[in-house]
C-alpha cells in the first residue's frame, strides 16, 4: 500500500502506462531523419539492407534472452514465438539481399552492438524488464511496420511475392488488431508491483532511445557511403573525383597545378629547328617500326 501511495498512477494497466510513458520518445524515433525519409519513400536498397542487418542482430539477442526466460513467470505469459519471433524471417531477407554468404557480409554498427549488449544484460540480470523490449519491438512491427512494408515494396520495387520483406510478414498472426489486444491483456496480467512497473517504463524509454541511436548511426553510415566498414562508391564517381582532384580544394591547389603544367611545358624544346629535327626523327622511327612489323 505504501508503494501505491508513492506511485498512484501505477494502479493503471501496464499497457496504458507504457503507451503514456513512451509517447515522447516514440515520436522522437519516428522523426529521426532516417525514419522520416523512409516514411516518404526516400529509401535506397543500400539503406534498407543496413536496416535489415541491424534488426537481425537486435532480434537475435532479444529472442535468445526470451528463450532463456520463456518459463520465467515474469515473461512466460507474453511468450509467443510462433506468432512474433523475427530472427528466421530476417535470415531469409538477408540471404535474399546479400546472398548465401550474408553472415560474413552484414555490418554491425557500434550503436547496434550497444543495443544487443543491453538486451543480453537485461535477459540475464533483470528478466522482468524484457517485456519492455518485446513491447517496443513486436507491437511496433505489427502496427507501423506494416505501413513501412508497403513503402519499402514500392520504393525498392521488391517482388509482390514477398521476397526481401519476410521481416514484416507475420504468418502466425491472422488478425493483428485482435492479437495486439490479446498481447496487451497478457501483459497487463503480469504480476508486478508498482516499483517494478516503474522500472519497466524506464526500460521501454531506454529501448526507444537505443532504436533512435541505431537510426542515427545508420544515417551516418549512409551519408559516408559505407557498408561493413568499407566505402561504397560508384566507379564513375571515383573517375570524376580523380579528374577534378586539383580543383576540389580551391584556388591554392589550382595555382600549384597551373605552375606544374607550365614547368612541364617549359621542359619541351622551343626552338623551331630543334622541334623540326625531333619531329623528323620521330617520323623516321615510326616508318622503321612499321616496316619491321610487316
């Protein structure tokens, strides 16, 4: 009773509390440059592959810890592997995008690794907080994720048969609205005192912040044109940069380049007689080589 007096709002359902507590960070996540561009359909195949790779690492960690705690009363009521788990679906998508050698190809940015480490820490030390991460990821995938699926399919011209979009396809869920209602009712039935509820709410906010950091890191990788730590740059662009190299750093380098050209020009003989003798010698050599080749 004393704890309830300290946290009077904690008498509400956990699902309602989570929705209220994460509203602000949820909006922040949706308004990251990466997600805003995605929602507008401004997503490249390269970007989509990077997102899919990061999600693979995140869900692998989350589902490993869920399996570890599937019989623990703090998580067991919301254990729905057939309906929700995404690791196998992500493996299909990555094979489609990267080929059979995808495990060696996919990048894991530092922000993604940080998220993974948090999931393992929670699963091993505070399993009651796992529900916050499951709620953040799975219910989001069943809601806004379905809109992103349509956007990605259209923007990337992916097959209508679903290749590359297995992550967004929940074969075990026939009615998303009803399933989410069931999930929330199970979540609300978890035995949790107000102090634990408060920790779950804080963890859910942390989960959203970790997602935001992943999006920001992916945006940085894309802006640098990197994948798996290596630059991704079209050959044509490399040629252009090579041609324009003396001009890309401004007037100072341009002047140096002009001086070099003048020096090189100055090395050529300028006397008309010398130039004529050299030209005649060159012509004689050319004729000789031509005759020898015959």
